[in-house]
């Protein structure tokens, strides 16, 4: 009988034997976690997220003993547990203008730490009378390059563009606006940017309004700027 | 006088009157269509050639405009250049000498380095640096004077632009007498007319686009007389600044409307 002693996946304990168990279960269920080597690398994380997207509204990339994902993978002899849904290729699933996606879909493109913090951030702002919404979470590198070519951005790669090596979105940044104002002067006049900055920093996020050399008041991110090169490398770009 | 003879006489008169172009002899260690390889070559040679620098082929009217040259020495005399090349060949066997007809009003003619000294310190793993972020430029203004677009690197690990800076400086004739107009001006553009210089710089991110600020300076004295936020594409005529006012609403799309600002001299 399959068991795991500790959690596996994003931010988890990842005991090698537990990771091997999860890798085998994922493979049985039709996902590709790579070689069952006991290491929770990008391919295994991608497979966990792909698995969770089939039944969880907010995938977190983590499997806990007796948690929902564990039960889903092991119920009735594993392979039968999950419906055989063919996962669309990243290009199809994540194509188009990501600013037009639903709030849930935008949330699902964030890496787990950011994804766990943004809903609370939105709640805090709502309680203060604002009407916050996520404008951008993930955005493709192709879109980013187009913005640069059109003189609309000065960066070729940002935390918005992070992805797993297979192309699955894994954004470390989100742009949050009040849907009545966007970037109009009223957003500042009504105190929205200041409120966003405070709420973001209260939950441990970085706020682009603090960047004196080039402020980005709608922007929050879960990593410091000095991690950008590392994130690009991990994105396989 | 036949027409062709008249033209020939005119041409000869012009050639005699025009100053002869300056020719410099370049001692070249390497050339490349990209900045970074030329800069890497310079780094290996500065101990022996402290004056070594990267020069743009574009600054020489007779050389390929698409090449960057790692130059260890720049001589007015061909023999001196050959002598330097002989010394360089002990380290770089492919080193060579090439004449450069210095383009008037170019960086090379005005004494502006193509690469600021700070550019050599850009980290090797920087993500968003391109050649265009490294190269300084010079612009000759229509009513005399120049703008020096000086691209620099500022070491700050948490800088959202990875330390990229674009300073804008003004000088009349000599780079030894410059006046800084902007310390950092991403997405630089300008307009200069009627004794005014308007500089447009990107100042913030907004949706799918950027917000700009236009600063207007008097050509005489270089005092700032106006600063217009959220406006781009400056045009000056009849003591009026015209620009396109920027608005970005909840849909993230940029909307532009024409704005006019009368300019009042403080002199």
C-alpha cells in the first residue's frame, strides 16, 4: 500500500522516498514527473500542478499525507482516480491576451507563494472599500517582447514571465488595480496605490511603488529584484 | 560658360573651401557586430593599453557602420599606428591598422566615449541589458549645441531596471563643459526649437504601456521652465509645447489626446 510520511512538492519536506512514491503515482495517472529519482524538481512540480488543475480551483503544487491530492491520486487504485483528461499543450492552454483571462485563471498562473497571498490581499483592499482586481499575473515572453518592440516596456524578461521548463506559467508577480480607475489619476487621489502597497508589504510581498527610480504602483511580487536572473534560468529561458 | 563647366568650377570651389576630413589611424585588436565581444577583448588588454576603447564603425565614414572595434590606440600618424600594431601582435596575432575618416559631429570627433566606464561593470548574468542600453549617443541640435545621451550602469542589486541609466547632458562645443538635464531618461526623445529644448522620459509603468514626463529647458542658461507629467512626443513651435497626454484606464489600454502648453521664458 502506498504511503507518504511528509508532504511533497512546492515548499514541502520532500523526503526522497515520499517523492519517489508521488512520482510513481503521477506517472500511473498519466502525468510526466520525469525519472522517479526522489528529487522534487521542475518536472515533478509541473506534474503535480497539472494533476491538481483537474480538480482544485487553486492548485498549490503541494501534496500532503491524506490531503485532497493524495486521496485523488491513491483512491481506488490510483490510475482510475483521475479522469483521463488530456492536458492541452501550454501553448494552447496559455495562449492569447492573459490580461483578459478570468480572475481564477490569472490566480492559477501564479507560483504557490504568490497565489496563497493575493486572495487575502484582495480581501483586505475590498474591506477598505476598494474594488481590486488582478489585471496581470503571468504574461508570455512573446507578449513581453512585443511590448518592448513597440516601446511599451523597458524589460525583456520580468517576474511576470516566469514559467516552468515545460512552459506552464509560474508568475512571481501580479498587477493589481481598482477596476473603477485602472491607472487613472483617481487611483492615486483615492489612496488606492498607498493601500495596495501597505497591504502587499503586510503579507510579505514586494511593492513596485517603492521603486524610486521607476515606480510600478500596481505591481506586487513575491521575490526581491536580485532574484530575476535566477528565475529566468529556472524558467528554462 | 557651358553649364557643366560652371558646375565643375562650383564643385572645385566647394572642395577647396571645405575643411579636409580628419583621418585617424586605428590599431584594432578585434571587431564584432555586438558590443560585448569587443568589450571583452578590451578588458584583456587594458593593463598594457590603458587607453584601449570600443569605437563604433559608424563614427568613421569609410568603415562598416555595423561593426564595433576594439581599439588599443588611435594615432594621427600611420607609422606610429603600425608600430603599436607590431607590439599588439605579440598578444593578438590578428591585430591590424585601419584608417578612419572621422565623421563630423560624431562621438569620435566630439570626444564622447561610446561606452561609459561603468558599462564594463554590468554583471555577466544581467537579464535585460542589450547593446542599445550600453551605447552612448550624441545629437547635434538644430540651433547649435549637442545632447549627450550617456548610458551608464549603477550598481544596485534591487534596482528594477538592473542599474540601467540614461543621463541626458547638454554641451555647446566641448564635452568638458556639460550641463546635466536628466539623470535618468528611459525611452528618451526630444524636440528643440525656438530657444527651447524639451526632453521626454518614461517615468512609470501603466498597464501595457509607460507614462512619460516632458521637461522643457531654455536653450540659454538651461533653466527648467516646465515639467509636464503623463505626456509624450514633444513638439515645440511658436513658444508652445505640444504633446500627447497619456491616460490608461481599467482596460490597461493607452489613450492619447493632444495637449498644448504655452512656454514662458524666465530670462
